[in-house]
C-alpha cells in the first residue's frame, strides 16, 4: 500500500497547496516591478514639475469634496459614463464621478468618486503642460488662470483653454472626451518672442491613496503601466519615502490602479519619454512623464498630444481602446493573474452567457455545467479508476493484513493487484489537477471583473463578487466575528464536498483518513470568505461530479 499512500499524500498536499496559492498569492508572489514616472530636475530639465498652487495648504484640515470644488471656477464634464469638472486654474483634472457605478448596493448611494481635488482627505488629480531649462520663461503652472472657450466638455463639444504669458508666448490647450473615459489633450505653443525656444512636454498624476484599503486587496492596487511592451506593477509599500523609479520608453501608458478603476496617461508620440514614479512624502505618490525637447522657431507653432484615461476597468472597452487607439496591452490594467490565458477567455464566456441569460449567477452555474461537460471524458476515466479502487478496498486490506510488516513485499503485491485489475491509482488525482488552474482563474475573474461587481443572483445573494452575507452569526444573532461568519452557500458547498469524498476510496492509513475527513470542513471555512459566485460554481461542480461518479460506480457494481 506504500504507493497508494504516497498518491494519497500527493493528492492531499495538492489540495492544500492550491488553497494556499489562492489565499496567499498576493503576499507570496508580489507583482512584477513598476510602471513609472519622472521628476523633471533629474532629467534634461532643471525646473521641477509644478505640483501645488499657492492656495493649497497641505497641513490644513481636509475639506469635504463639495466644499473644495466650490473654491475654484470650473468647466463641467458630462457624457454617458462620467460627470465632473476641470479646474480652470491650472487646467487640472481633479473631479471625476462614474455615473454607472454606486459606492454601495443602496440605490441612493453616491456614485464612485475617482478623481478628487487637493485639500480633500485623498487628493487624486492629473495635470499637463510644458517645462523649460530657461527659468526666465513664464510657463503655465498650477496657479495659471486659463481663459476658457466653452462651458461644458461633452463628446460633441470640446473645450479650448488659452493663456498668454505677456512675453510673446501663447499657449492653447484643446481637450476632448469620448462617450466613455478617454480624454485627448493637445497643447500648442505660438512663439512670437523673436527667437527660438526649447520646451519639454510633461504630464503627471498625483494621488494620496487609502493605504489601508489597498494593502488588504486581493488584486493588485498601486502603480501599473506598460512600458516598451512590458507590464510593470508596483505596490505602494514598495517605495520608501522620497524613493523613485525611472524608465525610458517610446510609448505605453502608466498610472494608478485600483480593483475596479484606474487613471493613466497614454503616450504614443513615438518619441523618447522619461517616466518616473515617486513616493513624495510617505503618503503621496506621483506618476509622471517628461517628453523630448521641442524647439519652436520664432514665428512658428509646436504641438504635443497625449491621452488621459480615468474610469472603470471595463474589459471589453479596454480591448476596444487597445485595438482602435493602438494602446499596447491596455487590457493588462486588469489584474488577470498567472492564468491570463484562462482568466480572460473565462470572462468573455461568462459575459456571453450573462447577455444570453440576463443573470450573472445563472451564467456562472451554466459555465460550471459547460466546464463539467468539457472535462467529462477525463473525469469519467478518473472516476472509473476510483470506482475500481473502491471496489478493490477489501482485497487491499487483506494484503495489508498479510504483508503489513514487509513493506517491500506489500508494495510488490499491491502493484501486481493493480496490474491485474488494470487500475492506475494516480488517475483519481487528474480531475483535481485540472481543477486547480480552472478554480484559480475563475477566482480571479470574480474578483477583477467590474461586470460582476454588485451583480445579484437569487434570494439573499445581492453581490456575486462579495462573500455570502447570510452567515451563521447573522442567522443565530450571535456577534461572533470571524468564527461563525460562514454563509449558507459555503455550508452547502462543504456538504457536497463531504458527499463526494465519501464516494472515493478511503486511505488505508488512519492519519491520512482523518486529514481527508477534515478537508470539507477546512474548505467550508476557507471559502466562506470568498466571492459567493465562486462558492456557487464550486457547489454545482461538486453536485455534477457526484452524479457522474455515482453513475460510474453503479456501472462498475460498486
């Protein structure tokens, strides 16, 4: 029985390892290294990128967002996906609300606030402009009061901002927005100084994130970007105060990524851009870029264009932008994880089924059934082998009693019995090994796809991306945090796992048998804190496995 024991041990540790991977992946395997940003003084420009205006007091008590917004003249933004405003002073993007997404399940809940102005608790904004090595040149900065042509930015009405420095330079900025979350910014400079000047285009995104929230996230939250076709990701705590990382790229994108939202500038000018990420003061982070020097002859005009995305991580929309705008790997703003080749197709299958059925919960169940159908031949052979193993248990026990002290002889006789009965004792592990990447990929989909966020099922399941809310502590009215926070669906899943386990041949080793007996309980508590959609999928998958396995056992006379 030595070989069977080894196989059982392998199966046991495969289960534990797969669970450990899912629970600890974000801690044991941090994301690749970052994507980006510059501080001008360390590049070809000696002038610092301007960060704050004179009115901003970083030591003052944070203001409510509405109060902070009312302190400046603003240009309204409105389309099908977002509302907000651009601060005229400094031409700063610092007010974006996502119209399609609420903060909570309450219908009266406020919309998601993505960008917020300085003076609030968690400032998050973007600005663009020009820099120069010539400190005598007056350039637009955060205190510049632009002259606006147009009162509202919509997909059909771009706006133009103008500013004259009084010394022969006229700056013109045109901003447009599409029906979703993509802004286009074109900066032009008219040089009427009588001599050539050299300027450097720049852009920055600055943020003071909620570090507690991002530290507990199950997906990447921090800085993300694709630089020279390579994804870079950086957690906030990877940079010490004052530390920075720099890159040089001819294109790509970089910015801040949350679980469901992100903001990034997109570079596609074909020139060499210096990108830099900085932890400016221990709590505020900046991602910025500095473009190549642009020489503007006297009497001529020069321009620079950049795109700015600020919105939801809608996977199909990101794919559309990648294709139509030529943005490299824009879909990687979504943390698809190790199994990208499975995770992304799984999302598209679920999305198709959802559009077919109209309910994401039923789509997940149909997806589970289709996966079971796809794995039917492999699982069938495995369950055939396991049924034969279960039928063989009395003979194996007899061999163990006869050769219990002679391990070598016991192993020889066991293998001979397997050969005669045409049984592969390791075949039972195959469905589990196949399930590991499938389970982990679906786990990822349910945690990253905004399309599943706040998607209801039936009964008490109002959000398939959140744990089952109907827990034992709620049912029994016991305020027992953690221990009894196990929902009804995880309990059903644990019962189906227990029934399925009883159909399998039991390990002859008593210690192993005890460990296997505890697995349904362990998984019940572990999955009790996972997305309810994943638990529902696992439950149906178990039920279908039980039906298939029971049919095969009956066929084999077990």
